[in-house]
C-alpha cells in the first residue's frame, strides 16, 4: 500500500500541479534544515523519513516533467 506522501504526489502529478509539488518540496526541505540544525536529541529517524519523502517528491517532479515533454513532442507533430 502506498504511503500518504506517495498518494499525495501521485494526485499532484495526475492533476499536473507543479506548484503544489514545489510547495510540498520546499516545506520538506525547510523541515529537514530545521531538524538538522537542532541538537540534544537523535533526530536521525525523522530526518531519514523527510529525506525519503523528498526523494518521492523529486520522482513526482521528474514524472511531471517527462509527461510535459511527451505532450510537447506530441503537439508539435
């Protein structure tokens, strides 16, 4: 079963919502920076999860870009 972030990214890609994906990415990146700057507690698990989510979002952005390129090539014929 796909995780929540995978389902969200999939919906954004299907709706061609690049802005939503970008905002999701920026939010996760800010969280990662914030957690990495903290001390006094082992934040490795949440940082790892956020890094995994960033990778999923990057894959969604790549899918969206590939689909846009495919559409552009189709319309130029």
